[in-house]
């Protein structure tokens, strides 16, 4: 039996400098994870809401936004409109099924 190392998953607050990387995570998640349920045109329209990274960062900064990290690198994020309303929850496709969204 071989031991396997599990990546360290953590949460931290959103920082304005995170906006460009979180926009990439947002777009990659939509493109790769929503392909079975949405047309290419729908995915492009949805993902384009992060094209203005300053505005995207402003949206995330205006809410409680937590960044999920693996080994210290951002791989996902969640933002809350209210204590019980999730606005956005996205994880990079390469990091899915690792427990980031669950955390």
C-alpha cells in the first residue's frame, strides 16, 4: 500500500490583486464544466461578464468573497450576496473533486 499526499486546501479572503486570476478561473470553469448543459454562445456570453477584470474585481470586493487555495495557490472562489445566498462558486477544472468547493 502506497501513501498518497493530499494537497493542502485552505480559504482566505479575496484581495483586489486576485481579480485577474479569479476571472481566469471563472472563464475556465464555465468553458469546461458547463459544456454539456449550455451552448457555446451561452457559455461565451456568461464568461464575458469577467472580461472587464476591474469590474469583476469590484463585484467580488463588494461581497464576502473567499478564495480557495491548494498549496497556497488560488484554485477557486465563492462570493456571498448575503449570509445565506451564494452569488458565485467556481473552481478551476484542474482542481475539481479535491474538496475546494466543499470547504
